[in-house]
C-alpha cells in the first residue's frame, strides 16, 4: 500500500507540473503575440477603414439610386398623361415632389420652356432654360438616360436630376428635380454618424461637392487636396498618389497628419456617378479598441507571472502535505486491511486473488467452509479445467472471465455452478477486477464469490408460476406455444413428432349440470392423468378452457400415437363414470404429424385443429389423423 501512496503522490505532482508547463507555454505565446500585435493592429485598422469607406460609398450610392428610381417612376407616370396636358403634369409633379422629398420640380418642354411646380402657369410666363447644360445634355441624348448636374440658383449650389419624357414614342421634353444635397440627407447622415469621422463627396479632380457635417460646410469651397494641405502637413508623393488614383477611378487608403494628429484617409469611387466618397478617421478613434487589446495582453502577462509564483508556492505546500499524509495513511491502511478481512469473512463472500505471474490463487478460509474442500492454489487455471468442480456446461464462463480481463477489461461479472463436497452444484456469482501495471500488463485478478443458489431457486420458482397453468399444473397456452415452436426450430428440427389437440366434448353440460367447481376438478384430474401417460420430455399444455395440446417427441410410427389417443379415451371414460355418474362425457382428438402435415407450430396447429373438427363431425369421442 505504501507503493500505491508514493505512486499517487508522484501522479499528483506530475499533474501540477504539467499545468505549470502549460502556463509557461501560454506566457511564451502571449509574448510572441504581443510582439506581433503592432503589425496586426495596422492590418486590422486598414481593413476596418476600408470597410467603413466601402459601406459609406454603398449607402451614398443607394441614396443616389433611390433618387434616380424616383424620377424614373415619375417620368413613366407622366408619359401616360393623355394629350400631354401640362397642367395635369404639373399637378403630378407637385404631388410626387412632396412624396419623394425633392425641393422643387419642373417640366421643360422640348423648346426649352420650363414650368415650375411653384409657378402659376396660367398667369406667369415660363422660363427659357434652353441654354442650360442640364437641359441640352438630356434633351439631345440618343437614348433614355437619367443624369445629375449642379447649378447655381440664387447664389446657392443645387443638384439637378433629369429624366426624358416620351409620348407615343416621341421625346416631348424632360422633367427636372432640384435637391440641395442628393448625397447626405438627414437619413444618410444618421446612418453614417460616428464620432470623429468626416465624410465628403468630391469629383475625380478633387473638387468637394458635398460634406456630411455643417461644421465642415466651408470645405465645399476647396479642392479636396487643398483642404488636406490647409488642415495639416501632407507629403508631395502622397498628394500625387491620391490624385493619380482618383483620375483612374481607383480606391485607396493613406495615413497623414491633419490638425496635428494622425488620420486615415480613404477614398472610394461611387458607382452611380463619377464622384468619390471620401472618409477621414482620426487614428485614435479607429485604433481605440485595439489599444484596449494591447492593454489586455499586458495585464494578462502580469497575471500569468503572478500565477506562476502562486503555483510554485502551492506545489511546495501540496508536496509536503501529501508526504506527511503517507505515513499516517500507511498506518491506517494496515488497520483497514485487518478490518476488511474480518468483515468479508463475516459477510459470507469468498475473497480470491489470482497472480498472473506465478499462476497461483488465494482464497479466504470461508471457501473451505462453503464447499467442504480446500481450493486449488497452484497452476490454477489448468487445474480448474481438468477438474469437475465447475459444472461442465459452465466452464466456458469461467475461462471467458479470465480471457476478458486479460484483454484489458478492468471489471467483469459472471455466474456459474461449483460442486460442493456432497456433489451438489451451488450457483456462484463472481465479481472480478483486473490490476494492471503502467504498461497495462495484467498483474492480478482479485474479486469475490457470492453464493446465489437460493436466489436462483426463487427465480426458477417464479418462472414456473409464470409458465404453468394455475388450475392444472401443465404449461399455459403461451408457454406451450413457445416451447413447441423453439423445439421444432432447434433440437427437434430433424425428428418425427405428433401434435395432439384434445377437446372435451359437451364440457359446457358439466358446468351447467354439476357446476363450475366440479368442472374445474374434472379438468385438473384429467391433466394429472395425462401427465402420467406421457414422457417427462413430452410437452403438455392447456390452450383453452377445456382444450389441451400435447407434443409427443420422436415417435417411431403413428400406431404409437393412435394407442395414446385410445388410452386417453379410456382415461376419460373411467374418470367420467366415477365423477359424473350417468352423465356421458367424451373427448375428441385431432392429430398432426411433424413434416408430413406441417413444419412449423402454426402449420401443425392448423392441421391438428382441422382434424379435431373432423373428429367431432364423426360423432365425437374419437380421434382423427389430419392426413386421413
């Protein structure tokens, strides 16, 4: 037991040193990660800026697309106006302008005369806009196109969306929607809102045409590159790269100082126009979360160092504590061993141990008390195989127990019969456990043997009660079926057998005349007589109230079966003459021969039942073979 205690101590120490090694490995990984983090921060930041820029461009493109779809739907609606009625068209534009959120809308005829939704077309003359670029470009287009323009109206830059109008296949003019900012309306600004970010829309030469925040409205007066130079220091080569990329409609991300702080500048071309979506993000804003990661790694390393110190101290304490416990454990184990020996001997269980190396076995002294002779001790397995101590049909169970544990199973349980000094076999339950070394080699098998003979008897008694008919002591219907079916499929498959069905004629008359108690007594009496007439291995069962079935096994000829049927008739006559006086009761018997009349239980049952009814048709009190 002392060896086991030392083994336990070493196992625990190895476990804690393994944890300690894992912590060191984690620390090395953290340090390596920390060194690599700066590069990852930059890559992750650029990726995040690119996502913000692409998402913003997609939102602005979506807004432009929505405006174009709105003016397209309005132009299609106008084309269905009969006789191209100007007043009706103006009324449509008024309604749609309010619904679509346009600041103003106009109808311009092909001659350049413009009718605004805010004008009184009956009292005011239309404006002539034939010299406006947005009119000329749209009216002269060879195909249906939807365009966006800018124009100064009343000293304020306004964005103009145009769409041609056709009627009966001819271009009749255009409709115009005026909007102060098609890029950054209130909804778009709320979607893009993020502290510290600045959004612009500029054309490909860098001229700023829209901004996302009012405080940056002055940026509209600058070229984007000029705006950057005014706000901070930007290198010439960086300016050249941005200009060149924007001319070629390429996207890009640059890092530059603006207002004395490092900023990320990202520009992405819009799909709906030739303009660019530009975002400026201060580095401290986008890198804030990553700085938190760096701080977290620093804290983790500190915590790991503290944990190492705690683990070392803890290991020392645990090691000393376990060492002190070993001496006390060894002393206590000796007491426990003696206590266990006394308890097991008093409990009636037989403790055994088999040594795989020496091939010897040990049993506690109560083995001799139980069986009346000393157990085998040397060359154990071979001695058991060559003796008759274990029941012949159970020896394979004993050998399988040894084989199973030898293959690595730690615990196995089985039951077999062992003969005592009187020649009586006792049922024994064996519970065995294998003891293996570090290489999983079996060293010993230890366990206990428990006498379960009485338990087996009780189980057999219960089975008999379940399988037997309570009124007659013969098998009940289901058991009769199962026994015959199993026999025909197994042991009796190649033999010749006879299946008899016996039915008491007019048995209802006995019950009605003599009473049910007398009827039950007659059936029990007849069952006893039948058990005496047939061999012990023949199967006799009650399959109905007054109906019995008998399987006569391994017959040599049918005359034997006919003699048995006649004998049954004589037994019945004798019984009835004594029990029933003048009341005449007979029996009918149907007989089927295995293989000749059927090869299964169901086939034989059907044949014997058919023969039974033929017997009754012939006047009852006789027997009939199915094949006759």
